[in-house]
C-alpha cells in the first residue's frame, strides 16, 4: 500500500519568513496530493491540492510542488503569519480511494 | 467544498456501552464514505470505507464487529462503537468522497470512554 513520509515533524519560523514542508510517497499510482491544516481540536481543512498532471500550483501565499519522478511533493508558505501556526498534513491517494496521510508537521510562527 | 455534519461533536460514555456517531452530507450525495480515527498528537488513520448499500471494508487491525458502519443512504453514514473501552477514546472523523478523489471532513466526534 501507499506510504507517505512527512518532514519535518516540527517547524518554527519567524513571522514573515517562509516555511517548507516536504512529503514523499511510495505508490506511483497515486495521483492526488492534498494538504490539510488542522488547528487544535478541529477538523483538518483542505488548503491546497495538486494532481499528478500538474507540477506546481499556487494560491496566494501557499504553493505546492510535485515531482512525480522522485515521488515527492512540498508545501511552501511565504510571508508566514502567527495564524498560520497549526499542524499540517500531506496526503496521497489514487482517485476513488482513501487518503494516506503523513504524520504531520507542527508549524509555529513566532511574532 | 462540501458541507458535512457529524453528531454528536463530543460524547463521554462508560466502558462497556455503545456509542453511535452520525455523519451527514448536506449538499451532495456521497456514494463512498471514509471513516478515520485520530489519536492525540497523531495523524489520521483510515478505519473503514463504506459504500452506500453494501458492507464496509475495514482496514487491517480494525475490528468490524466492534466498529459497526452503516451507509444506508447517500446522505447518511453511521459508525457505532460497541462495547467501548478507554483505548477507543479518540477523534472520529467521517469524510465523503467527492468527484475526483477530493475529500472534505466532517467536524469530528471526540469520544471519551471512562
């Protein structure tokens, strides 16, 4: 089955700096790669996703890149703000199947 | 996105009792529903996949007789934790599958078994 590795497990940045979280996956059949943000006690919220036919996608301060050959994808947050502090999860799936999640990255943005 | 509701949001029950969690898709019809479990400070783990009108498929290590899933309609799926024990205390989240594999999560149910 699919195995998703996520790094780092914790990340601390200063407000205004960029944050990068990286994930690798094992199943070459995976074609959908979402990123979720989860605040304490709440459900994961989809913040951005990318499909295997696209190499990069951007939405304001958030971007995701995908390297299918190397089987890795990354989340980039620019101009970080304290409200970006949360746990971020990457995931991978083959459309129609359940998501396989990374272990999460706890991001702390300090003022 | 998709509107998904879950009920109850929090439940405390005594060891040995059963708890039913309802998941409703409010603005679309969900043929497939995924149920996840999340222990504190851990990632989401898939428990089972249910398809409307058929039996659920459980992940390895998840007891199908303990976690009963019913997906009787395209807008409602239920998870019943039978004979709950303290180790079943967790955050249970449903997620209907949308077109193209997108998944949005219900608000979750925090179960505490005393």
